[in-house]
C-alpha cells in the first residue's frame, strides 16, 4: 500500500464485499459515508453500521474474511483490523440509539470504490456526528469541511430538530448558519 488512505480504502472494500457475500445487512456510515456524498476523504478509520441483533454475525463474517476482531470496552461497537493497520469500526449503537434494520434499509445504494453498497444519507450522518459532540470532543474545525461539502444534500431542519437537546450541536449549527455555509429554516 502506498498510504494509510489506500489501506483504509482496501479495508472498506474487503469489509463491504465480505458482508455483501455472507451478511449481515450493513450500511457505510461516518466520515466515509460523507465522503461518498462529496466530503473530504477521512484518514482515521472506516465506519459501518449493522443492526444490533446482527453484531455477532458481522464480527464472524469479518473474521472469516481475514480481519482481526477486537471487542472494545465500549459495548456499542467492535473493531476489525487488517494486517496493515487499517481499522473498520462496526457500530450497532450510535450515540445511545440502537441501530435498526429500518435505518439500514433507508440507506441509499451507491457505488463506492466500484462496489455497490448501502450508504447512510448525509442528513443521518450529520445528525449522528452532531449528537456525538460533547465537552471532551468538540472539534468544529474537523466538521466544517464536510459540512460545506455536503450542505446541499442535508435536510438542515431535520438535523436541527434531531440535535436540539445537544448544546454543542446547537452552537455548531448557529456557527455554520452565521458563516453563511447553510441556511437553516425555522
């Protein structure tokens, strides 16, 4: 591999191919989902979501595909790693919300690195990202480029309503509206 980004792309393809072939149903999530919608490419890891009832099946599928599975202390995900260090996070709960089959079925199919797969919408991912903001993790600078890139694909009224109980999300939405990046209608 030339770069870690190449390794991430390879891990994304291998994980998606394995789950398409052997199940369970899944969707691309997180920053790579936003990348599919036009945001800058991430450099940290790949995120997939599976329904909570399918988490063990997903771990087994990825282990059979050559990933090393790590059960983390956080009980809402597991990590699947390749020998080159690329990491795929498989989440079955996001911000305290259980991932359901309905969420995965609602994902649109996109060709990602020549593999057709379900990808969460930019609106869903933006809600998830803003709900994850808190006093120990509040990096607006990291969110701004993705927000600018996907702004026309996001239903900002939905995001505002879904994140209204998070003061950090509210502050971020105020900032991007004030900067003229998005217009959030009342």
